[in-house]
């Protein structure tokens, strides 16, 4: 089982620059961020790690930096479907009610790092108000927009459009245009057959939008991918414009 290795912020003198790799933490003032340092932990987030599963109590809230976390709904038969994705723009595991249990599973899809905060401390900070509470409410609103976009896209778009949106969402949260993913993973997350993803990826490659080799997709033409995705991607986003513009050139 993959484990999370933590480094207490107080003992390792976490820098402001490190914490500010997460957009929500970067939005805080220096004083507000420093006030959290004694409670923040820098942790490694290995690929495949379940931060929590459906029905679990949520003990920690995670602020990813370069890791990408998939939020997945688990069916009674064990099948999973991705409902949202979170990277350095957001937060995973906001539970404002002490008796609240997870309604989805949170699984690390791209390994990296993040900061975690005990959920009990997050609730305390939230209910005192202030900048972090405002950022969490703003992010929650944008997450609902992402969920609505995902539901609409799953019903009214082609396999190629779904694949483009899925890849673009990860590209927005990645440090490069190369994504380490398998066709089987994509098929499971989108709830479609692997053969459908193979065919869709082949079409995108023929159009010069991506290249694909086993376990790795490289996006060659981001603008073309956005046009191909259509309205299922170009609607409300959880990420900021500067992140989107990273690959405009």
C-alpha cells in the first residue's frame, strides 16, 4: 500500500514559496499563511494512494501542489466514474460538519506533493471567517460548476470530445504537455470501453492533436484540442486564466 510521508511544517521551515504553489494558499496574505504553518504538513502523494474512500471520515484536507487527485463516485458493483479532478488550483476533503462522511473517493492520479491540514483545524479556521473561508467558498462554487459541466458533457458529447476534455483538465494542472496515463485508466474514469478510447485517441493522433505511446500522451495542439472538445470544456472552469495561458504559445 502506498503511504503518505509527512514533514511537519514547524520542524522543516516550510517556505512561503512552497506553500504558494497551491493557488488557494497563495491567495492568502503572508500573515494568514504563516498563521497556518504550525498546522500544515508537507506530504508526498504517491500515485494510486486513496486519500479517503466513500463513507470514510475525512481526517485531513489536502492542498495539492504538483499532484493531481481524481474524485471518483463508486457504484454498488465497485465500478468507478470520475466526477471531478483537483490539482494545484484547489483543495480536497473539505468537511465542515464533524459528522460528515465522504460521498466519493479521492485517489491520487499523478504523483507529487501537497500540504495537508487536519479537518478539525480547517473547520475552526473556516468558522472564524477571514480570507481562507472566502477562498474555500469561492472554490466550492467553481467545483459545482465543474461538476455541472462534467454531467452535461457525459450526456451530450462524443467520445472524442470527452477524451479531449479529460486530457485538457489534466494538462491544466500539469507542469508539462506530457501526461502519463493509460487507455485503460481513461476508459475507467469516463465509464466507457477501452476500445472506444483507443479509437478516439487514434483519431486525435491522425488530426495531429496528440501523440500516444504506451502509458504516455503528449498534447501537440492545445488550441485544436479545445476546439475539438467544444462547449464541454470551454464552459466554467476551476482554474485561473494564467494557468490556461501557459501553453498558449
